[in-house]
């Protein structure tokens, strides 16, 4: 952080002081401690926390029962691409751009929302990928998934006060979900 001091106190000389690494480290440590205290006192074992735990487990159970083991490599590769992109985009949106945030987390050490990025999204995308094989049906499946994610699931999380929008709008999510699915389907098919 750049600190600029008033010139009048220093004989008209502009004094610029940069934040040191130690100050950044201390701020990060303070944030970690405050975040953990908040998680213990206000997040752990609340209704929202239990909801996040359930949506971290149930989709994988459903996926395992419906999973086409004959196409396991391509389906899992597709899901891993979705998860990787989702976690990366989540980090940018929550920490760099400050577009959104989360009031409740499943784990105190992970600031992104694990149930959504590493469970719900990859599982739902993998199921669409598995059941909508050709491009025409996949486009329809992606439209339904994108609409549901942007205008049903995100508003539900917002209504539950888990997901907080700062400058993000639901409408922004729909094309991201849609094109993310199309791109990774194309990429998986190119790799295979």
C-alpha cells in the first residue's frame, strides 16, 4: 500500500512510504485469525453450514449412482476442468475483483465456497455432459443449467444469506456457465 504524507509537515517535500512485506504478513495473519474466530463463533454448525455440508455430499452420491463408468475418463476430465476454472474464477471474483463474498464457509481455511466450486458445479456439469451427448442436446442442457445456476441456485444462496453480491449481478453468471461448458466440452473432445 502506498502512503503519501502531507507535504506541509515535511518542509514541502512529498514523502512516500511503501508498505513492507512484514506489514502485509501481519495483516494476513490478523485476517486469518479474525476469519477463524468468526467461523467458530458465527458459521460452524449453523443451518447454513449444515446446508453447505449436505450439498457437498449428496451431489457426489447422486453422481456415483448415475455415472457412466464406460466414459469415466472423459467425464472426469470434463468435471476437473470445470472445478479448476470455477475455483480460479471464484478466487478472482471474491478476492481480487471483490465482486461477491460468502458469509458462511464449510471450512475456515478455504475462503472460496467448496460445496459450490468443487461439488455442485462439477457434478451438475458432468451430468449434463454425460446425458446430453451430441452438441445440439448439449447446447439445450447448458442453457437449462446456466439459467438454473444463475437465476435459481445463486438467488437461493443469496436469499439464505450465504452468498453476498457486491457488484456482481446474476445475469453475468449465465453466459459464464454456458460458455464454460461449451469450451470444456470442445477441449475434452479435442484431447480425446
